C-alpha cells in the first residue's frame, strides 16, 4: 500500500508512505489498515485554496490487481495569505 500526493505545487507536502502487508482478506470483506503519514507546510495557503490535502491511497494485490481510493484530509492551518 502507498499514499501519494498528485497535486502540483501543493501548499502542504506529505512524505512518501509505503507499507507491505501480508494478510489474506476474504472476498467481499473490507479491512482497515492504519497508514501514519508525516508532512509539512510548504508555503502559505492562498485565499482561493482550501485547507484540505488531496491524497490517493494505492492498494496493490499479490494477484497484480491495483485499486486506488482518493481522500480529502482536512489540515489545520495557522494563517492565510492576504
């Protein structure tokens, strides 16, 4: 599993996150995994930008199939540019 950030010139950057899990998941069942991530503010947030980080979680199965899920993660921002 990995977490990637595809935004060009993001105001908040996350460090690359990868995790290998060897666990059998039964068909039609869901499994939740924790993927701790770290990041830092790369620049000040502009007025037209939201304090949300868009990330994509990619799950690659042993069979070679890949699935991805997109998430919007709210980030606390100390102050906005005027």
